[in-house]
C-alpha cells in the first residue's frame, strides 16, 4: 500500500474516539484491499485505567501521557505496521519502532501504569464492536462528538460494548483476553 493512501488525513478521525477511529480505519483498509486476516485491533488499558504512553499528540513533545485506554491497529504480515492516529510517530509505523517509542520500559514503571493489551481480530472487531458513547458524555461538549451515527453490529450479531472490551477480568465471546504488553509477540 502506498504512502499516499495511508496518510492520516485520508481516513475518518475524531479526537478522543480512538475505538471508533480504528473501527473505521480497519473497515476502510479492508475495502482498499488489505487482508483482514493480517490485521488486529489492540486495545490498551490496565486495571487502574492509567496507561503511560509516549509520543502522543495530545501532550507536549517529550512528555508522557496517561490514557485511560487507547486503541490502535496492527496490520500486515511479516513485519507488521501500527496505525495510531494519536501518535507523533509515522502513520503507519513499523511495529518495533512503535513499541519502543510509545511505551516506556514496562519493568521500570509502577504496576498502575503498565500496559495490558487485548488483541482482537479486525474482522471480529468490525462485526461485534458497539459503543453508545456514554463514556464521553459530560466529558466532551456535544459538538466534539463524531458527526456520524453510533457504530452497531448487523442485526443478529452479538454486540460487544466498549466497556466489555475494556474489562480486564473478562474473556469475551470472541475468545480475547488481556495480556501484559511485555508478553505480546509483535510479529503475530
């Protein structure tokens, strides 16, 4: 895929709605010919909802940022790339560069800041994801919400809510569960 077709501005984006941005991105990349089997959605959070990340555009350069959760897309076989709309890094970014530049060394952090990842096959995320956006009501003004309808699964498909995806203690109907970042093999 050429650089011009994967530039940030070529895709739908609403600040602070990473879970929806990634849903649309996966959908659009598949429509453009990317193989769904080579894509996975990474949902990043932890028990305290304070994941420390680096190189995020929502903070000053060089300053760490604590997200309550973050959602990114890993795509490509062999040497995967990461798509993160909120990163200062390239879009997409080589997975090894992304991991080394986006997460502090986990063993040096207190547990409350360490990243846990739920890896969801992109086609499963596209089929099941649902968010009523209630987590942002009262946090952002209505005019900052996406200007498109809420994403819902097709009739007859079991919805998996954003809150279910974020629950560290649950193995979801799609079989996914959280694992510490340092146990994730970026190549798979």
